[in-house]
C-alpha cells in the first residue's frame, strides 16, 4: 500500500479541483521547459496526485508544501 498524505500550502489545505478529495500521493516531476529534454533548463516540481481521481496538482517553488501522512 502506498503512503497517502494531506497537503497544505500557506496554511491552506489542498482539496482536489476535480473531485474534492483530500488525500494525495507525493511525487516529483521534471517539467520540460525547453525544446531539448536533457538541456539542463528543465525544472523539477513537486506534484500531489489525487488518490481518488488521479488529477495531478503541480507546484513550482514559492511557498513550500506541508505533507502530513495519513494513517
């Protein structure tokens, strides 16, 4: 079974935009920001994947996310 988390940013709990779920799988993703995949200009982002519907919420820098593991 994978670890599930509730996510907060700037004191606000994340609720899925699609299904209003509130538990997420924690992942990192490389976002292609240039025409060449291995150019070094691409950005790494933290993503929260909704455990209910699979919608991917992407976060780039700014306020750090708070991940609270759900038992």
